[in-house]
């Protein structure tokens, strides 16, 4: 196992280089560049100013030269400076936003794990019951509901009609004057709708996937044998059946982590949450290449790390799997 982990860690830099090459060249295929946003809309900007800006941002050099200049800086963890008017270091802008995005995704992932697996197990063990039918209806609803539309519906219902929850931001204007418990409640009220939106679609998919795997596993001979021995049903289901049904679920969870981070762009923009998703959206609109590449690099690293954790979890769940 240790040798396998070391080999995977050695492969990470090579895979990161491949990912950055593709990402760097693709974002430069988009029409326009950052200087046009600064000069075309400014009647006082001359053609010479646009040329100087391109030289300042190294956009006048061939794209392959730009990539190797960027890669040289990344090797020492220098993400460069933003092309926006504040010209702040990219690492500082991402460092301010990433804790909020990670918090949202950890909360939504926790909700998914807490509810999806029990719902899937109950649906499988009570197949064709009322619970299974209601859960199936919920799953189809979750699959069919577009994320952005659900976010807007929740804003209208809970934020406008009922006036229970705030519809934007992560804190109120008087947040600093609140007590510690008041601050906690204020954060919870602001994060309730974004976390629900982020977790609903994943919850629907994972619960359905758990149900299908459990239906296959509980028909195996070893489950029938465990029941014939007189073991309690909870032991048969949660110790013998669920453990063997977890391998595909681990795969889905590992693949859903990048999806949660990518989904942050949608609900952080809708709910005006100052996270990494909102920063990424504004960077794309402004052709802020350093910020775009910085976020893509972090997202790619999290994806590779999640896949490695999934492989390790395989061996922990199923002793038959060996990476020797």
C-alpha cells in the first residue's frame, strides 16, 4: 500500500503538467484578451496604451513562451498577479475565498453522506414500499431539477415570500455586533439555502445508486447464509451487505467532489457568496488568466487527491483489494 501511494504521489506532478497544458491553451482560445476590457471601454485609452498593457501582461509573446513563464512561477508556488484593476497576487485572492467554498462543500458533502446512504439502504430493504416510492419520486425530482432554477425558487419562497432566510451573502451587516451564538445563527441562516442547493442533486444520485447496489448485494448467497444463521437484520444489512456495496459508492463520492466544487460557480454567483466559484466566474468574464489558472490548478489537485483517497478507501473497505 505504501509503495502504491508513493507511486501515485510521484505521478501527481506529471498529471498536473498535462492538465495545465490543456487548460492554459484552451482559455487562450476564447476571443479577446484582458487589455480589450480595459481599453475598448475607455475613450481616453490610446492604441499605444493597449500595446503597453499587452507587453505588461506578456500577452505579446507566443503562447508557448507564456506557458513556460507561467510554469516557472508555479514551480515556486507563485501564481502571479491578477489582471484586474487591483493587481493583487492571485494566491491572496484565492486564499480569501477558498475557505468559504470548502466550508460549503464540506457541509453539503456531509449532508449527502448522512442522508443518501440510509435512504438508499431503506429503499432497497423495503423495495416497492411507500417509503421506496416516495424516495424514488424525490430522486427523480432531484435529477430533473436544474440547480440554478432550484436556487431561484428557494430564494423566492424562503427569502421573499416567507422572509425566513437571507437571499445573499454569508453574514448580515450587523454581524460584528452579534454575540458568538448570534454569529453562528447568522452564518447558518445565510448558508442554509446554498448548502441545500449544493447537496440536493448529489443526494438524489447517491441514494439511488446505493439502492441499486444494495438490491444486488442482498440477493447474494452470503447474505442468505447470514440470515439463516439467525443474525439480526441490522447486522446482516449494515455489516455484511452494506460493506460490500460501498465500493461503487466510494467511486461516486470521489467523482462528486470535483462536481461540488464546479457547482460552486453556480450557487455562489446566484447567492452572491464571496467564494472561489464567484471569483472564478468574474475572472472568466474579465479574461483574468492568472486567476483562472490558479483556480483550475487547485481544482485539479483536489480532484487527483480525491481519487487517491478513493483508491485507499477501496483497500480499507475490501481486504481482497491489494496494491502490492
